[in-house]
C-alpha cells in the first residue's frame, strides 16, 4: 500500500509541508522501500530555499538520516541542510568554534525554525546521515563535536557508537583538521563508556566502537579491554552449533580428513550471530584487533569459535582476515587455524592470491605448535601457490615468477 502511495505522490510533492516530507521519508526507510522517483521529487521540494527554512532542526536531521538509510544521495540538499544544521548547532554549542561558514547562495544563513532545538541524539543523527551518505561538511562536524563534548552522557550505547563511527568514517576527508579537533571527543566517548560500563551495550554497538577507534587509530587499551570482555558472551557458540571437525594434532590432513572438513563446512551452522551479530561483524572485529594489536585472550578464543559457527557467511578472504588478528593479539586458536589451513589446501581457489600468501605466512609462525600437521600443510600450500600462480618462463621476454591470475577456475 505504501509503495502505491509513493507512486501516486511522486508528482504531488508541491502540496506537502516540511513535516510531511520528513514523515514520508521516515515511513519509506522504516519499510525498507527505495522509491527513487518519489525520493528525487521529495529532495527537490525539500531543497527549495523557502521550504528548507520551514523545517525544524530535528525534522531536517531526521530527513537526512532517512535518506541516508535508503542510500538516496542528494548532495545539493545535504549541503544546504548541513549549513542550516551547523548554524543551529553553533548557536547551542558552549565551546568556541571557527568562524561561521557562508550559507546558501554565498551569504550567511539563519538556522531552521527554532521552536525545537537539536538535542545530543539529533546532533548524532545529523552527522551520521552525512557520514552514511559519504558526504563531509567541516562546519557541521565541528559544531556537532563541540556540542556533544559536554553532552555525551545523554547518549546510550548505540548513540555513542554512532558518534564514533560518524567521525571515524569521515576522518580521511579532512585528516589534519579532524585529527586535532576530534581527539577530545574520542577521549570523552571512551571515558563515558568506561564510567558507565559497556556490558549492557548492544553487541553491534560494541563492535562499532572498536572499529571506529581502531580505524583512526585511537587505541584506548582500557576501552578495548572492557568492550572485548563484554563481547565474549555474544560470541559463544550455541549448544546446537555445528562446527567442522579439526584434523588430528598428530597427523597431517589426508584426503579423507579434507572431505570430512568439507562436509562439516557444508552443514548449515546454527550460531549465536543470528540475533546479536552478523558474520561481517566478526571480520570488522578481527580487523580492529589487528589494526591496533590489542591482546585479549578471552576475546580471541571466542572469536575463533564464533567464526567456525558462522562459516556460511564468511568467504576465504574473511577467514584469512580473522586469522591475521590472532598473531597481532598474541593469541592462537588451534581449532580455527587447523580448519583454515585444511580449507586452504582443499579449495585454494576459494582464497584470493594475497589471502593464500597470508595463510602461508601465518602457518610459518605457528608450525612449531604442531609440526606433524603444519609442516606438510605448509609444503602443500606452497606447492599450490607455485602451481596455481607462478608461470614457468616459457617465453624469454616473460619475467620468471610472473603471477597468473587465470590459473584458478
């Protein structure tokens, strides 16, 4: 029904007030719709100067967030709205800020209607909308950061994670300025998290916090310890989870052993991630640990088990990324590593060239733990790489060792 309404409304945006435009966008985002024609007309209507100035600041922030959630980009609307929201936030922020930007048409702009002001949550919504749309507006992020510095305590776990993610995501767009301007903000987020405790935070918010701090990078060891400890229960495999058998520690993988691992991997795993986390979150978690080299024994043990419980959602490169986190964290998971090595031997084509070389490097670092298994496995992996990727110098003008990406499949 809503989809039919969207089609009918595509040519009738001129009669909708700003509040109605926002409600319509939120309804579409909530229902998972992406009515491109209607959203295009909505953005044209909302971007009209006389209409734009009729939005309240919360309405405008909510509209941008809904559009970003639907992945609908409208740079002109976002730029003009960011000017207005920055003006409103500057009026509320207690901290000193750089001079006000030029607004729409090159002149200073007044803020949106002032009956409703932006709270901390709405400020987060505004910067999240810009970051999620892949857009950056220095004055908006400066003003939001200044306001949030004194109001981080008003945010819940999701709000703190979204704040960190938003500022981390746009960091590279203005590296030198943001590195200086946002340092206190990230310190404040870490302080609030540690003071409040993170055990009750949603698990995806915990992963987002780690990824955000690691991507800058801003390694706050106490925060990583607390978040890692809070994540462990969410990574524990379900009792009914099917995990692949691991080859015997005393013998190298055989064709029968590889087949057993293949059968186990093919069985649909019943893991803990259906409700709490997604397989991609495991990759983000592993990347974060690898990026800063944070050691947390309990977290890494749980990560290996969770990866084995989520094989359907992980490809060869994902598994390799997870494995690379273990040496960075000074940890080892026998069950996970032996599954990965067995899989790489059985199906090298499922791993990219770089991933296979990374696995060889990982095996060389852990082979002392079980030489009977890892020694022959290392030889087989090296042979696979040689046969699959290294061309013999059949032609004089062709350099020896030329990588051939077409040999697999």
